[in-house]
C-alpha cells in the first residue's frame, strides 16, 4: 500500500511571535519551528497502516529548505521517503492543498493522512480541500480508525459526541489527538534518517484565494481594578460593568 502523509513546519507554541515590518507576516528571527503537533498523529497512523498492510510511507511538505528539518523528524519516526515541494512564496490553504493534490496524482497513494489542523492558521481545511481536488472521500477529526481491505470505518469527533462513518479507499483522513500515541524517534531511526534523501520538486502553481492585508496583535488587556471588598461595592460594580466595560 502506498501511503502519503502531508505535514507542516510551524512556529513552536512556546515561541514569542512578533509581526514583521511588512505587517503581513511574522518576524522569523528567533522563532523556533517544529513539526505541526497534529501531524504527529497522522504520521503514527500512517506507520501503523504500513505495519498492517505493508507498502511504504512517503511524507511531503510544501515550503523552503527549513521544512527539511520537519521532514527529517518524520523520517526518523519511520517514514520511508520524503519529498519537499519547493516554494518560497506566501500561499493560502487553497493553494497549498492544490499543490499537494497535484503531487498525490503523481504519487498515486491509496490513503492520505493529514493532521486535524495546522497550529499556525488553525483553519482545518486541508483534508477537505485535498479530497475535493482529488475527487476522493474524506473523514475529518478521526479518533479511531479501522481499515479492512478497501473498507474504512472511522470514528470522528462531533459537537457533543462521536459518530461512526463507513467509507472506502482511496480516502483522505485528518487525525485528531487520541487516534494513537505517536512514537518517539529512536537513535537508530535518527541515524537512518540522515542517510535518507529528501527529494525536491517544484510545487504546482495555483492562485491564492485569500490575501492577507494586515496582521496585528490583540489589544493588551487593561489592569483589573478592585471596587471594594464587601457587599457595598456591588452597586458600583454593576454600574461599571454596564457603563464602562459595557458587558451588561
């Protein structure tokens, strides 16, 4: 079975992010980048699928040379091959999904795994967009997965509970936390990953559907104030909530 995993290279959630001077991008100086956390679950499920059915796992990312760091981690976890779709331009989710789907048409996998969402933009669109471009079925926010032959049974999160859906290969699956427990790279895996080549291919061109006009940080919260420490402060508190904070 040929299995494709699409991953992203994102700022670490513990990194302090500042806006660049162009006001439409982040300042990458001093920013630590990591493999998108939800992609860990996608990689692990791809490896489990390979262990069950055999075949190979290819991991793919779109971006510049810095994405190779993320691809190396995926290789150290056990992925067989890696491809960097080289492109330094600013892309939206639509354009990225188009390029990934064009590569998938070339690679011809039977199943594609992606993380539920990328923590940089958090739009959760990749699974549905790739499936639409490929005219495949897709299941999002999957927390349990069973594949038997070409039949796919997936349990996914919905508001207030879970639902179980049935589908078939080929399919795009977006992995949610809880689907599995991602393995840690072993020393052997890390050493082997350094010998595995990362192929580079030009990313298919597609016009963005979204234009970022300006980025800004949220307004800093004002300091709290203490009105009083007994019941006599209630009247003044209500007045301030109504006239100053305007929340009631």
